[in-house]
């Protein structure tokens, strides 16, 4: 709703220009000034707004996909934990315990240094 008035002093030439432009466009001088002074988005602004919308959609899709993948990985881990608990035969042993056990069985035998061994590894428990 238009409730405010703006009084503008101009030269007679500028007033004539405004009047002729308004007449050419078929609008009042006030409407001409309003439409020409209103901020209209540039082509870059329109393109940027469209890119923002598209980016938000892609981020939403990526989040859904990531959540789905994480849920699937969690389900697989839970299944593996259940399977391991059901067998009750596997446990995690530190590499030091494995090395000590190996040393007892190879005492006095020459050994060659092997490839790097992970700090922890899974081994079947001795039954």
C-alpha cells in the first residue's frame, strides 16, 4: 500500500523528460519513477538465486545419501558383532602377546625380520 508522498524539485527540462517517458510507457509520472527506482534483480542475481536453490537441493540429497550409507555401515557392524559374539571364538590380541607366543615356539631358531605388522591384529583364540 502506498501511503507516503515524496516531493521532488526538478528543472523544467527534467520534468518534461519524465512526462514524455511516462506518456510513452502509458503510465503516470509517479508510476514511472517508482518502477525505474525499484531495485530489480540483475541477471547475475537471478542466476545466483537459482544456483543457491540447486545447491541446497544437492546438499539435502548428499545428506540423505550419507545418512543412508552410515545407517547401512552401522547395520553391517552390528551384524558382524552379533556373529562374532555367537561364535565366541575370536578375540583381539595385542601384537606383543602374539610375538611372545611365537618366541616360545621358535626359541633358538634363527629368524628373519618380516614386514611391518599392525599394532593389533585378529587371531583365532586357542581352544
